[in-house]
C-alpha cells in the first residue's frame, strides 16, 4: 500500500455497525470527505473493504470508535477492535480510531438537507455512509489544521 506519490493515495473512513458498514473516502489531496457506499456486515465484509483499499489506493483508514460513556463495555467496541485486528492481518496501512460521537446526528441533518425524497431518507444505508463521511471530514479538519 505504500504509494510513491502522497497525492495519489487517499484516506478512507469506516463507520462500523453490526448490520451495515458505512464507507467514506477523501480526495487524493485529503481535503474533502465524501460518502462512498454502505456494505452489509456479512462474511464478505473484509474482502469488500480490502478491495476498496486496493482499488482506491487507500493509505490510511479511519475507524469510527464510540468514546461515549454509554458504550463502555459494549459489544460494538469489542467488534470494532476485532475488525481492526483482522484487517491488519491482510493490509499494510495505518488504521486509526477516531471518535465518532455525534457523527450519526450530524449525518442525519446532512441527509435531510441533501436528500429530497422522504422515502429515500429512511434508507439507513444512506445514513451509514454519511456518518462515515462526517467522521472523515472531522479527521481531515483536525489533520489539516495540525499541518499548517
């Protein structure tokens, strides 16, 4: 995964859920975050994510991690940690946890603003990929502000 040109690779955010996993990507300059797709959390998840990493030249993966106290000792935290460990067996890239607190609420507002059809807004897969985009957007803002 080590690309010679840092402007050809991109970052990917993952909003991991028990049923669905939202995916967002950055542009190659790592300035923008956009919702990419939502995957089913099934036995093909790892393979699908590895394919996206390869196809999109992902150098860093940002994994949403709930820092909210209501998730302490939650099985979702254990699932996210196990997912990271599995992924690291197959890819050589940086995987960083990033606080996903409030990402779903922010994403829900963005979906309401941008998706005009009410029926389509109820599609939870749209919310999942937008949540991943919120996580990535916040990460990029923090990352880009540090490098100035």
